[in-house]
């Protein structure tokens, strides 16, 4: 079909979820080891990312922001066997670097960033296993001081291990980057990469307070 | 541009290369620490992949086959600073498993599988560094005994370290898989994953002998 569907991402890293589910803000009761009903989690997030710009330098930047994550209905009622699928539908993080200036990270809406929470294969015999969360993310990094907008073509794989409640609010996580993840210039998207993400550590925050829509 | 270009992949993991370069078969002289002219390498490859099929089991399968890799003109004449970009334009591997039956691995032509060879950032001060090769690959795994055709939506990242000649014929490499890489059923592509790749080790072979085209 040649007709573009509004907001239909060109690339999907996994299943697309129904967003017609409750929008969840603070306060919420999260019960450990219990599959929750479907919902959209509005959570804080912090991240420390390191960027390498060949010939210029390596820069580590702290980010602060929030995410909106759609969660599917769990596949079973049992913590040990259940699987939950996720779509990251909003991401806003802001950081400041003395050298690079301000950096804003948002989602690349050409991609559907998707993930899942399930029991790791090596813990399948446990009655109350810690679960693992993985999410493949397409992002845009805007650096107005440098007049640059960068994006990744290979997804950034964000993982959280030792998940004992859903959502894993407060859990630390990692970007699984082997040496380097190439970043491309939006204005010259078919050319060689201009920078690299070399490491990423993050921490999921807790539920946000709902702010009235303008 | 709305007009579809023939064979134009929907997803590109990096820059697309000119394939109008010499097609290289055995015998070739590969000189260590020397950037070679652009070309297409026809090389053997072997791989050991482990698949997890939830509820069924985990299966390790040995594969044997060949690849065709386009290499770009090196960005400089100097080994230490040069960068070479690659496109994997053909992949054929065959394996047999007692449980899963025969498995054929080919490229997913919806994706352009791309890579690069460059000096790792932590070796940039060395005069004759070992280089690193990385390639993001979209593949199709055909399992006729099970009537299944599987594909990955997140690229498989294949890496080769300690690269002292280009191409890195004979070098071992790894699929950088954190716990699991989801595989989807071509016939039900929007649904949940049906299997996972849990590990992958490979070894690049040497140049193939040219066989007359039928």
C-alpha cells in the first residue's frame, strides 16, 4: 500500500500494542511478583551517555527526563511464566555538556521502539524468578549548539535485569553497546556516521505526577 | 520519492555502497596492515548458532556457507587511520539439526546489511593497531521440516576483533547477543516472536573459487 498511514512507523522492532489502555500517573500501587493489567506508564528516567566524535573527543553527558511506555496485557496470570510486551511511545531527556552544549533526546518516530519483559531462559525452573526487560530503541539526539541532529540506524538495546515488579521503577539498566553504536546526521542520512554512542547507563524513575494538558 | 526503486531495501543499517567494483575470488594476495582497493569479497563462512524455542527446547546448530561482501574504497591510504565500509549482499549458510531438521540462512533483502572496519577508539594512538569489524545483519532462517521461516527485526551484530588484514579471512567472530535476539515468523510477522537466537559464533573463511555461472 503506497498511501502513508499517519504516524505509521516505517520500521518496527517488534509487535505494535494497543494504546487504548489506562494512562498511569502517580500514585500507583505496584505489587512485586504480580503481573499488572495493561497500561501506559509515565515514568521518570535518568541516563549517562558517552559520545565519541572522531577527531573531536569523547563526551560523557548526564540526562534527565521521562518516558511513556505502553504495556500489554500479560500473557498469563503467573509471575514465573508471564510475558509482557512494551512500546516506548514517548521519550524526552535533556542533558548539558560544556563542550557539546545542550542535548535533547527524543524518539525517532520512523521507528516503533519495542520491548518485552520475560523470565530469562536460565531462570525458567525458578518459582519466583527475577525477570528481564529488553527494549530496542530508535532515538534522535539534537545538539543545537553544534547545529546537529543525530540518529541511530541500529536500535539501542536497553536492558534491565533483576526485574521484580512491573514496571521496573527504580531499576538500573544498561545500553548493550559493543564498542560503538554509529550515529548519523539527519541532514545527511545516507552518508557515513558522524559520531558514536560508546556507553549508556540508565535508571528508571517512579511514576510522574499528571500535569494538566494546556 | 514515492516510486519504488528495484531491490531498494526498506531498512538500511548504514551507507549503501557501489557494487560496480571488482568481484574477487581465489587466488588473491591479501597484504597485512594494508588498505586494499574496493572490491567484492567472495568468502567462505562457518557459524555455530543456538536457537531457543520456548516450550520446545534449545538447539545448537553448525552452519557452513559463503558470503559476498562489498568493500568501499578505504578513506585513507594509512592502515592506522583508514576506514572501510561494507555491505553484505549475499549470505547462504546451511545447517542440519536432529530436532529442527535442515536450516537455511539467507539475507533478508528488506534490509541492507551494513558494516565497517575501523581502529577501535582505545587503539587510536597505536602506529599499527589491530582493527575492528562490525556488521549489522538482517537474516532469514528457513526451517522446512517445521514449515517455518523466521527473521530478525533487530539486526544481529556480527563483530570481528583483532583484524590485521582486509578482508579478515580466517578470523573468528561473534554475534553480540545480550541473552536473546527475538525471531519472528514471516507468515505472522506482526505477532510476538516465536523463537530466539541466544548465541552465535562464526569464522570467516578464505576466498572461494569462482564457479562458472549457469
